[in-house]
């Protein structure tokens, strides 16, 4: 089977995101929010998804795509027999007037490098997931696209006749295409482009300089950190699982989901990742988002929320061809500390005896999952520490009692014959989520039980050096066909915890090699072909990489077992 890779780079400025293909086409870009309808959505919409490209007229060409070092500015070089040119894509972000300037603006600079390349520039945005055409209105040096909530405007020095008629032309000088939503470009085209690019480059490179990174795997961690940063919707602080929707977990699986939302299950890992790289502003913004999510007393916390804290998310299927023909295409799926602790313990108390859908959100199955009880146990331990500082004996006792109850349920998952913990109470399936029993210190790292549990999981779920399946029993959609990348990084982290550092490094290096040409990771990888599947890039995978790298570096710098109190 031919290996399948996502040939896209991600750019963004914490207000919008865009995926740019090796052919220069913007295959995905949603405005004005991460979860809005795409103005360019050919990734899943095909011809209905619109186009924003500067492609060569020649049928045969070579391309090279890379980021400007330590930034989220992307360059794509195209070479034909006639010549070569470079497209530089910038989502402006920098400090201005004591705050971040992050306009809904994509800047494309097209520079001739050699010869006389002929190109064809196209800008055909769409709305309502490709169902509604936008009305084009010609200006003096710009085109307005009407039909969205606010006007979309392309300002350029490319002859408008060539753009509107789709004609090719010789690229004899540097051209600019600035697409802005809402507020139009103010200022001279050439100078503004260069100023914005320079300031954005300086911003990102300073941000990377302030990043805490261990001595190993620096390039992979930097790219992951930069990716995670722009997956934060800065307006509210939410961090999305992925910029895309409906990229299938495996071909024909119908496991096609909208990941442009904020999953509560990811919170611990995401905060841990930003803590590991020493970026606390992002943690504070994310915590602010969490504190503003509506969580009424007596009601459960949802698995996910919208980036504005929206709780009502209705899943819809769209009439689009899907990625590589894979249908369906879906859309939607500073407080008082004592009050927060009490509210969390109340939620745990309300749900601790219940069966649930677990971390993988089974649609028609419910169990008492070890993973759920583990996080209740960990939450209670954290609550105890805070309650002691608050000198609140009632909260300490409540947390201790619930912690013991959660531990009792976890212990009921232990399989004596396998010397391992099952997925849940009363079943015998092994699940990669129980790697967290080791990582979070429920099972002491230096214990035989940790070694045995890890070995059993390896026997059942590992595929090759680092790839790991979430589970292998049938669920609502059949038996999973692809491995889940974050589970592989959990595996690498667990190996480091139990002292198998060489194995941890081997697994980590195998997993990080699964990234595309720019170091971006998907959600899933096919074990046999090595193909990338699932939504892309996947924040969860990059979170796993950052945390595993930190664990391995910690072990290398501080020999001995890394037990968690």
C-alpha cells in the first residue's frame, strides 16, 4: 500500500489558522473563528471548497516547503523548466500598543527566484461549507468578496484581469496578495508586507528563545510547541484538538469527526505540556477559558465545549465529497479557590459510582473505566494538597474519602492472570489509556507491578517500535484499524518512568519520524503502510511529544525512578 502523508503546512496567529499545501493552495482556512465555515475548504470539499493558490502553469514541477527557522512563517518554493519562485505565507502576530496584534489577515509574498516562471493566481473563497458562492466586486487594486458576516478583501499588485479571468502570467517581479477579513489593509502593500513579516518573524523567534527545552529532541519539541501555540484561540484561551474536521481515522472507517473544539480530557496533558516548556501565559489563558465554561451545580461536565465555551453542539453531516472521498463530513460535535475545589469534589462524588463512555467516548458502551477513576483519584489528591493549604479539614477529609473510593474501583480492574489492569471493571480488554496508571504514579515506577503492566500492554497493543493502538476490541464502528499517536508517546513516557530509557528513546524517535516534511503530526498512523490519518495536525499528538521528551530528558538528567507524590 502506498504511504499517504498530509502535504500541508500550518500557519496561524492565535486568531485564525490555515493549511497550505505543497502546491501553494490553501486547503483549509476558517474565518472569523477556528470553528467557522471554511472560506477555503478543498481539503474535504473538493471543488466546492474554493481555492487560493499561486500554481505554476507547467504540469511538471518540483516543490520544497519549509518554515523560516523557529517561526510559524511558511515558505513554498516551486521549480519548473521555465524558472522558480517562492511563496511566503505569514499570519501576522506581534506586539503593538502593549497588546498582541493578530488580525484576520493572510499575507502571501510571491518572489521570482530564477528564470521566467509562469504562474496562475487564483482566489475563490466560499461560504457555508461551499454551498454559497461569494459575490466578487472589483476595486482599483483589490477584489471584495461579499456574502460573509463581514467583507473579505484581497489587496494585490497582480493585474486584476489575470486574477478574475484565471490567466497565467510571467512572474517578473515580487507580487503580493493580502487577504483580510473585516478591516481592510491600511498602508502601502510592499512596505506593510515586509514590516509585518519581519515583526512576525521576530515575535516567533523570541517566543522560542523563551521556551524551556531539554538537550534532546530540540527541533521536534520546538515545532510541536509552535504548533500548540497557534492552536490556542487567544480570544477566549481555548485550545482546540485540531484545526480540521472529518479527516478519517482510516480509509472508509466513517470515524470522521470535527475536532475544532476543546476536549476536557486533554486539559491535564495540555497544561502539562505548556508547563514543561515554560510557557505560563498560555496556561493562564486556558485556565481562564475553563473557569468561564458553564458548569451548573448538579449537572455533568461535557466531554467537549466550543471555543467560546458553548455547551450546545449539534452534530451535522454535510453534503461534501470528504477527504479522498471519505464521508461523512461533520461539523460541531481568577476564581475563589475553595469554591473551585469544592465544585470539583462535588462533581467527582456525583459520578464516581457511574459507568461512562471513557476517554475514547464510546457511543453505545458504558463501563466503569480505570482511566476515569484514575483521574478522579488524581483530582482528589490535588484537591487534598490545596485544601491543606487552605486549612480546610472538611475538604481534606472529603478528598481523602473519594480518593480511596476511586482507588478501590481501579484495583477491581486488576487481572491476576495477566498481571495487568484492564480497561474497566468487569472486562478483560487492555487499553493504552491505562499507561497513565504508571505515568501519573498510581503504580510506583520502581515496582514489579509497573513492569508487568507495561509488558502486558506491549504484548497486546504495541505495533513495531513505538506505535500503539488505543484498544483492539470492537467498538461502535468495528475494530480500530489505525494506531493512535499520543498512545505511542504515552508508551515512550511510561518506558522512561520504569527505567527503560533506551527503549523510551527508540520509541520516541520512531514516533517523531512519523511527522510530515515539516514536523507536523497527524492523529493516527496505519501500522502497515505508515500512512497518516485523522485530523491534522493533531494537538494531542504534539502534546504527547512534548511531554514524552520532557520525561526522557528528566530521566537522562536525573537517574533513578521518577515516582510522583
